[in-house]
C-alpha cells in the first residue's frame, strides 16, 4: 500500500494513528501521543553498547509543535540527566529536508546547520558530531510547569 499523506509536512495517514486520534483523549484533555522518527545508535566491537541520538524529521521549514517540544524536551532532559558527560547520549536533533527524494537533495538542515547529502551521511554515521538541539532546562516543580 502506498503511503498516504494529508500534506507532506504532516503525519503519514496510518490506521493506528487514525484510531488514536478518534479513540483517545485530545491534547487539551492532558493526553499526548508522539512518534519519534529515528533513534540512531553507533556501536563497535570494543563498545557494543555504543552511542545514540534521537532524530525528528521535518519537511521543509517545519519545526516542533508545542506537544512535541514538551514531550521531546522531557525525554532529552531525562537522558541528559542520566548521562551528564554525553558518553552514550549525543542529544536530540531536528532534521529538516526540502524534498522527498533524498539522494539528489542538497538542502538538509540539522538544528539549522545546512548539510549536503555527504555531510548528512557523515553525521548519521556519527563521523561528525553536530551541536544538539537545546531545550530549556527541565523543571519538576509543579508550580513552574503550570
């Protein structure tokens, strides 16, 4: 079955996504479901655990919506707390792409940094480490989160 999209910058239409939209509470009711596009992990024979990064793909100039910002910011903050020196967790990255066919594409951006296809491949292979997306610090104080 060919993927169906409402618009290229929106989620792909899949039956489980439609079910979640129809059957589960909405964001204003205090419930959020997000899907993360990529978890990239690089390991070696001497380090079988390796390092990893979280990557969200966005078409064109799209950025994170409020729910994604809050959810992915929570994940990023907790992972940074668990690995403060960044030995395993490299960070969260926003990868913007202007075309659906990547091989001929030249306009990738990772956290706003422009990359051609070869630079993208080196970054995904963790041969080049780019600055991670920076969310504001987490607060677990209920008064501050309201």
